[in-house]
């Protein structure tokens, strides 16, 4: 892979066991599903999938259990052109898994996740990576103590390599967990979910961006997607920009929609687009995702060129707007 053209996604890879049902089941009943499939999941794993579909050169950094599911996961990464050379394989561990119920009636997804014993990646694992290969590193908001140290390693790298371009750091704050707040002052780009915003008592995108911006480092970009209401973003200058959502005619599968938005927005920002252009691109790609089942239809769209008009419309740079520090 060519130097300085790669995006590293750090976080979870798990197995999703997905059951599609006509409507969400009533408790203590028995019913047949319409379809069932295995799918590679985890926020960072999904981010890398979407980046691969869009034509970036993504790599995944996370742990994978040396279990019978490993072959399926690694082959699926390869199918979407994701580099897994940095994945850390642990023997004697069980693969994390999510049981997912997709409701055709509402398009909702309900997730029950289990991770019995697979460790998170450590800063020692991270120290083995040659950071010179990457122009952007994205962290899923988890494993806080190690991620904090990893970000500091990148800052140290940036301070000593300013002549060859700094690595941009982004972090996703998704889960309603108080310990994630300590990650807010660390990245150049921060994705804050609606779930986390509501957990903090914020009632809108504008309020969320304003409150989170006050805690973020000067010059950072705060992005807040809000489902069917679109997404907003602002940097320290204080100008709030917004994109509407672009829903399909029929919502089919919302699993991974947020991961799709984040990855597509990163793709656009990493190619020098403005925050408004980038969140609009993110909303468009997320709208495509929720209109199809899984990732395979998007992979076919990428192969036959159907995705190309959307991606190419995002190809004229408006000037680099994210300055890594």
C-alpha cells in the first residue's frame, strides 16, 4: 500500500448473527424468521468496510479470537479490501458475538452483545505499528485507558514528523458511558452519537455540538449525527453547518448506519472537503446503506460503478480543513 494514503480503524471486530423478522417478537413466543445470516460486525470493522467500498485503503487494528469464526472474519475483511495485517490474534478465546433482530415492520435493529474473554488491544500492540503508513487514525470509543495512550503516541509522532504531514486523529463517542467523556479533549475530529448526547441531557444537535465543543481541543471538529434528522458539525470558530438525511423509499436494514456515516464522513474529510460537504456525503452514503440488506449490495454497487457518481461528486477538493496537531 502506498505511503500516507491509509486510514487505520481501531476497535471491535465481532460476529453478528442476524435474524430478520416481520415484526419484533413478543416476549416468550416462538416464531420463524424471514432470513438469517452471519455478518462481520463491530464499529471499527464496519468503518473499515465502508472505507474500502469508497475506494480508500483501510486497515483494521483490533483483536480477533483464534476460534473457528476467525476464517470467516478474515475472509470477509479481504472481500472488502481491508488490510488485517495489524489485527492481534488471541489463542484460547471466544469470538465476541452479537445476536441482532431486524424488524421489517419498522427497520429497527435490536442488539444483544456478548464478549466472554477476548482482550482489547493494548498500547504495547499499538507500539508495533509503523505510523508512517497512515494519514488518518480513527478510534472507536472504548478501551479508554489504552486509547488515551495510543493517541498520545500519535501526538508524539506528529510533533517529530511535522515536515512530512501529521496524522489526523478521530474518535467516536457512541455508548452512554461516563468514562468516554475523558476522550473528548483528545482528537482532531470527534463524532458524538445521539445516544450519548441524550445520556448527557442534550436535546438537539446544535446543543450537543456547542456543549461538546467547549470540552474539545481548540480547532477540533465536532460532528453529531441525529438519525432521520441528519447531522450537524462545528469547529472552534463556532459556525454550525447542517445536512439533512437522505432516507431511501423503504428502510430495510439500519444495522451499521452510524458506522457508515462516520466512515463516509472521514473519507470525505480526508480528501480535503469542508465539514458541510463531508457530513452531507456521510448522510447520503448512510441513506444508501439503510435501503439495502447488509453490505453485499453496496459492494456490488461499488463493483458495477453505481456508487461512483456519488463518490466522484465528492472528488473536487475544497481545501484541507482539518489540521492535525
